[in-house]
């Protein structure tokens, strides 16, 4: 038996081992019981990764299903300077790919910041260069950017988003909560090589895409309105202009054009030093103007409705001069004693004042409010002005006479349009409608936006009598320059002095010219309002705005298809007095060169789309009436064999993205886009025969191949 120090050492060792086992067991117990949840989470975090599932922003479409705002695949690139291995090479590559200065890139590389953005939403050429370089420290974050395939068309209505996809103006802003998608979540397992693979152990939260907004706009009519408005603004060297086209029966806005325009795809647009922010506004709803003679419907409606006067009552127009106190009211042309109808048809200020004096300021004010003046129309977008219509208790002695012919009262062009629409539809004031449908989760979950009736503004009898007066104004009065042979139109000219902004009074020599009119003899009763701000030389609405109205309406009536199919007047209806109007011949099936020659010989311009030798389709349709010098598009790539619903896919390579999208839209084909710039590939291939509505995928980059 061992004794002494050896035994003591043995006992100490055994006690130490026993104590160690006790500690280990205790620690294992702590890990297994007390720290179990925390350590499990830590282990899971090391072996899995949460993956964000992005919800896409909804698209914006016109009433025909043509995309006006869409998403493009893109990427943003950031710099983690701590991970950069070759600083000089990184500076050279980044500067060459992005166009940023070498000195700026070098400062970024030398920075101690953990992460810095290099470029947000890079275009395809930048992405290609940076992906190819694949340098350490450059981090790619896939994302999407907003793209507007029709460029400037309807830009003030559609609006735009910021770089983070948040709506800033127009529909993009007003419906941002509807358009914005909601992100989901998934979990992926991470192996020893850091490779991620899906796992189904954890629930997946599905991403929800944003809703699509379908507008009442027709991109074809919008383009017509913008083209004719731009031509008018240029012709008269005007400061700006606007056009509204709407269906008076529903309040649906078919076009809303503002000039100057902007292209939300242009980077310079976001630089306030290069681009006037005023161009972004939809001034037709946000800005106030004095309406001039277009406001004369108010006293005349009240006079007819109340029985204060009738069309045949004689009114003394004082040979063009009428004294009220120390002030003299003038007419643009002298008139003596004439029927009240002639006062309206020839737009006599003096005759209108005399009728208004019989009405009184209280009744005139109440009728103006009934017609929607002094309040917002209920337009779907923000920042609409209610105009300015003072309480009659605050009117001066001159307020009644001047307000009666549209001076001293402020309105928006949209208010004028809706007031005239009430006359056209039988007396009901409607709220304008810019959104047709809000669609989420596919076509099966769509919310239709209903027609909004505000109130009855006049009896149907009064509306019919006013329609007759407006038609005679176009046929024999101040609106003759708006007349279209074969179509009965009602309308009114307006010429108003330009108010000095922020100052009481008028700018000398500056005027606002306008014309508003509608179709009176067939449905749908389309209305068009034209305003030209500060034309130079001539300033009367009859000379400046009425011809623009005529050109827009002529082209609108001939867009063809759907509700427009029966709008074109028969050739027998067309008066031969106006020799500048020609009936479009039928070119279907003709040799393309022969068709171009024949159309050119009678005064039309032609655009040929397609590469066949035979005309398969034309726009406008045969029988349409156009002015000499207007454009006819001939389509030569439709397959005219047994299946009339098939079409040959055009060659889009080398075309700009906008040209390609417009071309496919005109051929009734759907479009899917990746990248931006110039088309470098397409599917189906050029020359393939497909059915109408087939989705054509086009890929673009910044280089021409």
C-alpha cells in the first residue's frame, strides 16, 4: 500500500479529474438547456441566408394595352475599398466604364468608408464592361429601372420615378402606393463553399407585384395631339400650349398634351440646371388662365334656362362701343341691333354684357358654380387648381360685365373642357377620368373606375339649344376655321389678355388664344380643347387655335378601330367647297411603289413600314378625309394569305428602343424589353410569321451592331 506524498498526489489528480468532469458536464448542461436557442440561431445564421424576393413595380398602359411605363433589368455597382487588390487597375476600369474622372475614383478607392455607390441603375454598356472586368471590391446589386418606351408622349401625365423607384410626378406619384410591389422572403442553405441552395424548411413569404394602371389615354390620339400642338406652337412662336381630347359621354380623357415636353428617359431631365422644372407640370389642370369668350356659355345658359332671353330677342350691340361709367367696352367688329343668337355666334362682348345685366351678378355667379367653375373637377391626379371665382358680394361695378365675357375670372383648361362636355352630353357635369382600370394579380382582379356624375348643370333642352348655337358658331360665325366638311361640330373661340403672374394687371401685347369644340352629330361626341399661350403676330383664337383643333379632330376621327370605326364621314357628305380636304383612296393590295407615287400625286406624304412589295394595311383607313400634305402610313409586312390574323415580324436590329416598340405596337404585337439603347437581338426572328398579340422580346444595348 502506497503512503505518504505519492498517495496524496494521486488523490489530488483524481479529485482534479473528477472536478473537470463535473465542470464539463455543467457546461454541456448550460449549452444544451440554457444557451440552446441562442446557439441554434447562431448556427442557422452561419448555414443559411435570408433572401429578399423583390416585388415588381406595376406597369402603366394606355387604353389599348400599350405600355407607357415599364421595368427594365438593370444593376447598380458599389465599391468596397477594403477588398480592392489592385488600386490602379480598379481606377482605370471604373473610369473607363462609367466616364467618371480618374481622380474621383481614386479618392473613392482610398476612402475608409465600408461601401460607396459607383453607379446606380447602370445602362447595358456599363454593365457589360464591369461584369467582364470582375474586379475584387466591385459589388454588383441587380435591380430594375423605370423606362418609358414612348419617350416624351404623355410625359406630364405619366410622370416619373426617382432612382429608388418612388413616384415623383403624375400617375407614378399619385398611384405610387398601388404601383409599388411588396417584397417577400425566402431562405437558402449555405454550404462550405458558400454556395446557396433553396430550402423548404422555413416558410416562404411570396413577393407581391404592384398593380398595373390602365389609363383612358389612347396613345395614338395623344401622339396626334402633341404633334399638332408642337407644330402650332412653333408656327406662332408661342411660349407654350396645351390640348385636351375627351369623350363627353364618359368624361374619359383620350389625350392631354402639354408643350414644351420632356423625356423622362433623358438623364439631363433630372438636372435642374439643364431642364426647367415647369415643363414637368400638367398645366392643363394645375394652372389658371382667364378664359375669354369661351366663358360666354355661362351667361347664355343662364339666360336660356331662366327665360330671361331667347335666341330671337333683339340686342343692341351699340356699333362696337358701349360705355359703363368711365369705361368703354369694345367689340372686335362692329354690330348693330341683332338677335341674341348672333350675339353668341359672332362673339359680341357688348351683347353678352347686356344680357348679363338682365341676369344679375347673383344668378351669373350661381350658374358659373353649377358649371364647375370655382371648384376642382375631381381629376384623378394631384395639384388641380379650383380657379378663382369671387363671391359676388365682393364684385366691383365692372365685375359683372367683364366676367360675363371671361375677364376677371380664372379657370383651368380642364374646367372649360368639362363645362363644354356638359353641353355636349345633354346637361350633366362629369368629373374627368384618366384611369380606366387598376389591375392586380392578373386580369381576374381588376377594379374598373366608374363614370362620376357631379350634378345636372342645365336641362337637356337648354343643352340642345346651346349645342345649336355652338354649331352655328362653327358654320357661320367666329369658329369657321375649325369646320370639318361632313362633320357637324359645335365650338367657341377664346382670346384673352395675359395676366402678369404675381402682379395685378395684364401684360401689354400678350394674349392667350383658345378654341373648344365637340362633335355634335354622331357618337362618341369627342371634345377637343386647344390653348396657345402668347402667340406672336396674330392672337385671335379663331386664327391661332381653331386650325389646330381642326387638324387634331381630322386625324383623331380617322385612327380607326373600336369606338372610332364609324366616325369617318361618308365621301358623299364631304363638301367640295374646301378643296384642301381629300378622301384617302384604298391602297390595300397595291404595289408599294405605285401606292407611294399615287398618294404623292394627290398631295399626301407617305411612310412605309415593312419590307414586302405589296400594301397589306394602311392608316388612316380608306375613306378618311385629310388635308393636303398629311401623312398616310402603309404597312407592307402583313401576311395576306389564308390566315388574316397572322403577321410577319419585322427586322428591328439597329433600331432605337422607342422606334422598335412603336413599330411593334403599330403591328398589334406585344413587347417585352431588356436593356436600353439600340436593339441587338430579337425573338421571334425577323421574318417569322406569328399571330397578332404575340409577345416579341427585344434586347438592347448602347452600341450599334
